[in-house]
C-alpha cells in the first residue's frame, strides 16, 4: 500500500517539527519565500490533526521570535571590544600562503562607542602573529565583518593584546594539542607522505595540503577530507562490532555511546558530525530502554537540536549537504532498491544456502553491488543539482569513486585504531588506494559546468523530488503519533 503525505507525517512527526525550526530560521533571517516550499509538504497536517497543526505553528512562531530578538547581528565593519569564547583552534595558511591561527567560537558581547550588543553568534578569526595563551574566554578589540549576516568574521586590531577573562579549562586547547599529537604519530609511523597526510586528515578532520585538496575535489571526493557523518557512522558500526566481542548486551550500547562521545569531543561539532552523533545517540538510547527509534524522526530531532544551538548553521554548506544527503538516503533507498531488483533480484536465505558455494559468493557480491548502486543513486539525486547550484560544476568521476572509495577510506581510519600493530599494513593499503585515484576513465574524467543555477529552481526541484519520494514509500503500518 502506497503512503500518502498524511500517513508520512503521522509516522514522522519529529521531522515535521524539525522542518518548522528550519523554515522559522529562514524566515527570521530574511527568506520569507522559503515558506512556499514548506506549505505544500505540511499542508496535509491541517486535515490530519489540528493539534499537530497548532503545535507546528506554535513552534514556528516561538522560534522565529527567539531568533529575531535573541540573535543580534552587528553592523558591517563596526569596531568594538568583543568578548569571545573559543571552541576550536587550527593552524592555517592564508590565501597568500602565510601561516597563522584560525579560531572559531562565539561572540558573547560586543561593546562599541554607541551601543552594547550580545550577538551570541559564531565567529571566525584568523591571526598571523604568535598564538595567544590558551584560555577559554577573551576580550579583544576587533572589527566585525559578516557575510550578509550569515557568519561573523573578526579582524583583531593590530598591536592590541588579547585580555584573558577566564581561567577555565579550554576544550579548544585540549582538542588542538590532541589532534597535533595524533598527526605527529601518524607522520612518524606512516612511510608514505601522501598517505600520512590523508590519514591525518581522516583522523582529525584537519587538512591544509592544497594539492591533496584539489586532487580529491577533482574526483568529487572533497567531502572525504573531513570527518563526515558517513565516516562517523561507519566508525560507530566498527566500534560496535568490536565491543560486542567483549561486552555483553545492553552494556555494549552504553560503552559505545561513551566511546563515540569522547571521539565527538575530540573531532569537534561540525554539522555533519553533530547530525550523525545525535542520530546514533537517539538510536542507542532507544536500544537501552527497548524502544525503536525511527530514522526520519531521529533526523528531525537532530535538526531541531542543531538549529536551536546555532540558527546560522542553516547557511553552512556542510549542514545543507549532510541533511539533504541523509534525508535522500532515508526516503529513496527503498524505492530505488526495488527498481534495481529487476536487474539484481533479491534471494531468500534458504535459496542462498541451498546453492553451491561459488554461487553463494556471487549472490553476496551482487547484493553488495545492488546496495552500493542504490546508495550512490539516492545520494546523487541531491548532490548533482546541489553542486551545480553552489559550485556550478560536477565531476562525473564522483559517480564511480563514491561507490566504493568512502568505505575503503574509512577502513584506513579503522586500521589506525590498532595503533603501531598495523601501521605498516595501513601505510601500504592507503598508498594503494590513493594510487587508484590517478587512473580515471576518459569519460568519467569530464565535468558538467553550468553558468547559473537559480536557487528557486533548486528549491522547486527538491520539493518535487521529496514529494515524489514520500509518495513512493510503502505504508508498513508502524503506528501513529497523531490522534485523528
């Protein structure tokens, strides 16, 4: 039985509330026309449940008011004393190859000659002088710039020292020193320099090598050079397999959650990592209390938490890519997999067991191939138009390499967990994988280039795409969170 929009929202109310948060943020930051995309999706809720319709409206209005009055965006180019907190520190090269330090955190307070603001917004700051002492909070004289209110950039006044105002333990300092130690250990134990650079980037999410960045971008694999939600989810899977060997149920889930939390604090809360961590945490809590967590509802909860923590995150490409790709996977995996079953039919367990050994291996390989093709097609339904809209280009090589390369590169990261025991093997394995990237078929080496892809066309495309995907879902009678 095919699912209607009414049935879909009955099953996934948390996703509906998450979308209410998202479109409230867009509306608050000056994009009212985005509501035209939200209304066709949520309109069936009006006829489904007045209670949930009122709930969505209240959430939308409350969050819009919260953003409008709580988050204050300073004037472009204003100068004042900024009180900042620091969440991450990176060594970085400027556009002119000058080395310096990149700071990220939040502006708690900004005092100018005429006004005092409390923006509570994230900032980025780059300095080429010696790194200040590591404290958790500073006061610094700076000029404030912003990208149409989407992100703040601080330029410290030359000759002015930073005034520490907090002696608390700085997690940014701990994270920086920990990542620096990991990078040094990898470079000491991996013989191939290129493999060491890539492995260090996979392990820490930091990459400054411009040549490597360009090579992976040309292959459509630029997302691999930061710890993505896909990496994080695969690592969680391997951690789970390892813990099951030694830890009984349900303690296995508790220790897995603890391990992933420590790794999450080590890596830092990028949008894709935060999404993956929140969704996995919801799933693990569900396992601990014997309740099933539905993926789309988990995605909706993660969406609400991410936007509530930082409303401006909706403008980050990592956020947009991560949530679009995830919702595409969750909605389109099932119908696309059924389409591929015409080419690679599914076989029952009894049928596989009754087959000769060589056929069993063939069936398993074909099943894996079908799942990889399904995943690749589902993700590229959103990646291709999104890339054309943002970057105006898309490389065909990504269609091939994204089939297998992310999983194989994650295996390199898993091998790192075994430390010095497998370093030599990992060095050879990673070097071999990187060698594969040098051989591109002529056709797949080409790219699409488009001069302009209007955002309104992209929005209409996604609206039609996801409405179609929802209607292709099969209603499995899993219950409802609405009361009709």
